[in-house]
C-alpha cells in the first residue's frame, strides 16, 4: 500500500498457512502506525453504536454448563448467584461493542460511525496530532473502505431490475403452463375431466 508520503508497513500476518492472511484489526493498526509515525502512539476507548446483542455474546458466568455429551444445559443458580444475577446483567463486560485502541493497536471493537463523532477516534487524533493528521486519517480510511467495496461489494441499478423481452415471454409462458397444471391437478383430485375455464359443464370420470 503506497501513498505520496511513503509506504505503509504491514504487521506480521495473523495466519501463515496455507496462505498469509491479515485481520481487519491489523489493517487499522498498520494505518494508525503510519499516520502517527514519529509521534507517541494513540490510545482510544469509546463505545460503539452497534448494540451488544448484535455480537451474540453471553457474559453471565455460570448460566450454562456442559454435560457429559458436551451439550449445554441450563444450570440452576445457587443463592449467591441468584442474588448477584441482576448485578451481573447490569455489569456488562467489554466486548466488540466497546472500541479499545492501545498504543495504535486495535485490540477490541469495530470502526463504526461513533468513531467519527465526538470523542471518537478521529476526534482523538485531531486533539493529539492536529487537524492535518486527522485529515490524513479520514483520507486513508476513505480509500480503504472504497477499495474494500470495490473488491467485495456490489451495485444494483435500474437496468438490473428491468426484464428482457425474451425473459418476459418465458415468464408469461410459465404462468400459462401453471394454470393448465393447476386445472389438471384440481380435476384429478375431484375425479372430473374436461375441465374448462369457459363455464362448460364438467363430465364425470367413469368409475
């Protein structure tokens, strides 16, 4: 990855075999190392807009236990657990819905719109390193997200919603064939034949 100010030095890959792969957190860490080079690293802790339930995390200890077969079954809480159950629910452990960047390392959390608001990642970079560095961060993130969408995203225009004339003809033929099949199934079920849509009397099948 190159820009007009030099090369972004990547971190060691998180996965080496069968091919070298990096996590998204490592990519953000490499970008932060690049824009803050020559300065002390940044540390940020901020809640995300994404709710905790989105990550399907269960932080209440002792609520489930495994049986001999390895399957989870509900565990009956004792008196101490019952009294502290409400407190443990209110005291939510930090997870991916809480961003933590420690010395430029994205340890936990996701980059969502909360990091572009008050006291978020961009605000912190602007306070510590100035507006020029914050502008570089926004530019780098813009190029990063655009490149990701170009590689893994998709577009849908009006032309994609219009049917071709040939496909429209096939659809009409299939609709007509479905009506004929429906009449045949109905006549076989009630043991009638020569069923027509013009109101002609039905003729009963010989038994």
